[in-house]
């Protein structure tokens, strides 16, 4: 039996949620081995990292601002 056939046999034994994970992983492998798609993915993931970092900075600043309002250090 080939590796391909063994893999298909094992996949058929998995419950549906795990098959979905296998499908996602296969999509990842296909993307990783396609230079254009991989480059696009890296740019996208870097954008996500930046946007999340900006949100966390914003939230920290907002919390600080709210604490200062509560203490009366600043006013509207």
C-alpha cells in the first residue's frame, strides 16, 4: 500500500471535526509550497500582528485614561 493510500485510509477513520483539521493542514501545506500564495499569507499574517498590537496599545491607553478620569487627574 502506498503512503497516499495509507493516509486516505487513516483519514477515513477520523471523526468529522478531525477531518476538517486535516483539510486545513493540507491547505496550509499547499499554500506553503506555492511561493506566491505563501508570500501573500506572510503579508496578511504580518498585518494581523500589527493590527492586534495596535489594538492592545489602544486598550492599555484607554484603561489608563479611564483610571485618570476616575482619580480626577483629568477632565473631559
